[in-house]
């Protein structure tokens, strides 16, 4: 149902943000020019939601100081000329505002925006709503549409933004013209800065409708422009005719993000890590495919390591931060571990060893395991899936216990350096061996650990036979 302009105006005027501006304008010197509330805030209000962020457009740059005064925070510049955004972060109010200075009139500004649902403006002084491109109608129809031809060429990142909006806005669909344009112009994404792409992907992968975004990426071909490594996975599915497709179950797994998140609970960071892990976890399968003629079975031995290495190169390309990269690569390398300890009765020691190894990555690994599981089963529950889910619950319970009383490291690198051993990769390998034996309960005392480490390091230092 379409919201009337009068009803939208009423919602805008009730906003605390607009009340602050109106109060300041009435109490002091007026503005030098007109001020407009623009963009996504109007879309969210039309959908009956409370905006989290606000965009404003100013006719005169000197009015930026008025907004800084109203919200008690300085602005800083984002982007490059000719179109720059001034951001005001009023942390004490829980608000973030983006302000642009108009180069022409408001209609020209709206015409250059990304989608019609974001191309509306409101002038609080005149009480006037500007909607020259039918954005309010498109909100009612739940459709994402470009305001004019050429908007994707002007900023190809809008292709990813469209799919991010598709994932975030419940019940929305892509206008056929926009979807066709993304398919035709997908190659332009190669010219967009990696950091900008990564930002949009982060938002999409944590959105409630992430599966819609991923599936539309596949349908338009944009997924393979961003991640050409997935093409060999898709091609393997076609050539081998797998009953459970490697690429197919990867895409299908995104349909169950909300189900798994409710089962958790999991936070946004864990959701993103698991989503990136799902996208990359089977990249190494084409390189590790083998077929056992005698047993009639397909194998992908050590595909976890190949997937990890391929994912690492992708994440470097997209400028992932070091901590996030380490987390995602860690769960990719270990994504088979819970499956391997599921079924066959009690596995308390194996669960404990897994938690001690994964530490803070345990929830993300469980999340990825369940997405992988449901992608394979198409969301169906049977004896096998229930066994894996049960083991996942045991792993999370053990993780909660570990958080309350984590197993301290029995020996550190500083201890070994103090004994006169030199820093290097050998030292790190021996420390990992000590940790594994400590987790397994084979080493319990520090002196015992030091003796073991010293014997291993002396062995490593010996010349080869």
C-alpha cells in the first residue's frame, strides 16, 4: 500500500533530528539557504521504520556549521571532489549524518542518486516533498529501480549496492531493467576500489535476506566477476553431475543464515565470518577431485587447505583486515572437523580439543558447519543432520566452559627464548606441538613441556642425515 505524501511528511516532522534543526533555526540566525532531508531515511520512513542514519543536502556550504552546532560534533570529509560528503558523527546522540553541498538544484541532485527509492527529498521549512522519479511509488511496489540510464556506468559499485539493498530490504525485487543492466555491465566492477566493494559485501552478508543478494549475484554473473575462482567449482558440478553440487550447496547454504543465527545466537561479526567462510570453503575441490574406481566414491582429500590458500588470495585482493582474514581462513581450514567427530557416540575429548584449538573462532566454525550442513540437506532434518547439530551444541557448550576457565598455555615463546633457542618457524611449530599435547592431556607440567620442546628443537637444529 502506497503511503501518502501527507503521511510521510507527518512522520518526517516527528523525527527528533528534524525537531532539533527546527528548534535551532527558530532560536537563532536563520539558514543561508535551503536544507533538505534526502535519501534512505525517507525510504525507511515510508516503510514504517526508524532511520538509523540521515542524509542532508544544503544549498549553501556555510550552513554546515549550523548542523555541527545543532548536533554538537564537527564534520569530516569523505570522498573526493567534485562530489564530497561531510559526515557528522554525534556519538552522544547515537546519530550519524551525511551532508552534501548541492551543485545545482535539488531535482538535479536526486537524478544523480543510485535508486529511485533513495531519490526523494523533503524541505522542512516549506513542508515540501520532492519525488520527481516516483520513489514513493517504488517503495510501495517494493522495487529497486535506477533513476535513469547510465547510473551504473557513473559508479559501478551501484551494482553491488543494488544487491545489498535487495538483501536488506524485505520483500523487494530488482526492476528487470536494473537486473539486465547489471548483467550487461558487470565487467565494470573491476575498476572499483577493493575497499568499497568489501564494505558493501560486509553489509550484504550480514543482511537478513543475504540469500537473495547471493542468488541475484549468480544470476547476473556479478558473482563470478568478483570471485572468478567460483567458476571452476560451478563447472565441476556441470561436468561431474554431482547429486550434491559443490557450488550449488554453497549458494543454497545462504538460505539458512537466519535459521542458524536464531539457533545460536551469533553476533554480526560471527555471521559475516561464517558467510565468507561458506562462500570460499570449497574452492579447493576442483583441484583435489579424485575418484575411487573400486569403491565408486568421490574424494576431495585436503581440499580444506587448498580452499584456505585460494581464499587467502581473494581476501588479500579485497583488502581484508589481518584479524578478519585470520578468522575466516581459520574456519575454512577447519570446516570439516565437526563433521568428522559427529556420530559414533561420545566424543568429549575430541570436542574439548577442537574448542582449545579454535578458541574464540569456535562460534563462527559452528555457524559455518551448520550452513554447510543445511546447504547439503536443503534444510531437511534427518538422522545425520541431527547428529551434527547435537555435536555443534556440545561444541558451543564446551566453548562456554572454556570462556569461563580457558586452558592457559603451559609454555610460551619467551620461555624457549630464555633457554637460548632462536626465534624462527621451528620455534612456532614446536609451540604448536606442545599445545596439542597439552590439550590432549599428554603434557600437564611446565617442566615436562620445556623438556619436550627442548628435545624437539635440538632435533630440528640437527643437520639432516
